């Protein structure tokens, strides 16, 4: 992301990524092969990058009015590029369908998925949900352009960084992340849209003035529209974050996304997933066990009742016993973290700090006993070190 900072927005000099000719960014390259293929001049910094990496025939082409300048990421059937929206060169993220060797039926399913994601993003307009800017066809395949979330990392990356540093998110940061995530999901749920793939990799943490952290929800590619029913034909989602009803493929609703939020809350607090088998299949089977309680592994920690209630309600196997709305879950989360914050200043009797020790240290020791690996040094605010 930092590479964008070295671009001068007033500098329109560019280079063709195909033939290295120089010209004005966004204008077509005039060499005959490039005219035939549709290449345009891109900022020289990206042309240099393209020459130093694996060749990508999409760099320098224009999808809709978006000049593709760099590959941001790729999956099984899609690629996401950094684009510059012409003529103002505004940074955007452009998602292309990249499946080449699939049958006609599979291709139609993928097209429907792309259109579903575009419909969901067009419908759900909220500060914590990435915006749809354009939807169209590129080389007879669908594409969509969205906000480019600059100066950001995924929550997955942030969790890995905290773990590597043996540090933790503060309670204030956890409350901000979960609260903003629930606000964005609440907006989607009110419109009958279920995300179905909420996980740390699909949440961007962006730097924003006035916010310690600003959450953006990505990837509505598995979005479910409830006006089409509450069941589904295909098993979709990510095992660690899938609710039991997703596995059964019926009774889907807002509570389905809220189970994933509960899983993320558990992970932020305790540094691990509440349900994880040796294989993805084992994880799914454990979630279908009627008597399996993910909160049982922390039952002996002496956590405040409101905190335990929040985790039990968030991760209940029966969707009827789970939070039914993002608003209700937000209230439960605020109570759960509020009492945890208060308790961290007055540690449990078994872990009273020694002379010269701190309440933070007492909380850390309290939360780390009983062979449950937790993030060390749980703090009340980002400024408490």
C-alpha cells in the first residue's frame, strides 16, 4: 500500500507495461501491437513493478473506466487489481472473474455469484461496508469496482502480528472492531442481506482520523438474500467461522453472521478459535454435536457472568438461542467488555498482584491459567502499556 505514496498526483507521465514506451497515464499506447491488445500507459512505478514480477496480461488494460495497474490479490475464480478510475485517476479495487477452464454451468454459477455480490454492495450502503462503484462486463466476463481501502491491513494480518509480537488488542480496540463490524452487518441485515463469510480475512482495519481503528467489511461474494428463502443448496463459508445452520444449509438468518462475530470476539480475547478440529471436516462435525459448548474451555477462568453470557449466546449451536440481531449483540458485547474492563482493574482474589505489580499483570495471570493460551498483556486502552 505504501507504494502509492510515492506517486505525485500531478505527474501524468507513464509507461506502457507491454512495450515500455512512454506517454500520458491513462491514454492508449500507440504502438501497433499495443493498440491491437488495448494497452494504456500506467504510472511508471507500476510499470517497473510489472516488469519485475510474473507477467500479467491484464495490467495496462481498462475495465469499464478503470485502468488496471497492479495485482492486489487472487483466489480460485477471481483476481483483485488496483485500478485508477479515469479520468481523475482515483484509486479503486477492481475484481475480475478469472476462471478459464470451467464448464458452462459452472461459469453461469460464477457469473451469478458476481452479480449477487454487486447487488449486495449496491443495496448495503454503510460507512463500514466497502462501496460498489461500478459493475459491468470485461472481455465478456463480469467485473466490479469498489472502494480501495488504503493504509489498511486485514484483521487476520493484525491478529498474526499481535501473536508474533506476544502482544494483544486492548479492550477498547476489541470493542471498536466488534462494534463497527456489528453496525455494518446490522445495516445489511435490515435489508435482508446475509454475508455468510464473515472472518478476519474479510475485514480491513483502516487508519482514519478520529478513529483508533476503522473497520471495512469486504467480499459479499457469498451473500444470501433472505427474500429468496432461508435455505441453500450448497455448503458455503469458512469452517472456523461457519454457524451450525450453515453446515445444515437451512434456517439461515442474521444470527448466522452473528455466530461468526462471536467466533472473532473469542479469538480476539483468547488468541484462538473456539472450535477447531484437526481438519476442516472435523471442525464442521464438532459444530454439529448437540452437546458441544465452545465456551466450556473457558468456564474455569472465573470470567464475569456478563462476559460468559455474551460468549454463550454468541456461539450457541441452536440459532434460536443465539443473538437475533446485531443491535442486541452489540449491547451484550458492550456489557461483556465493560465488566471485563472493570474486573481487570480489580483482579480475581486468586491472582492479587504482588507488591509493585500492576492490575494489568494480575489480569494477564488470571486469564492465562488452566492451559488456555490467551493473548498476554490484555489492556484496557491503546495507551496503557
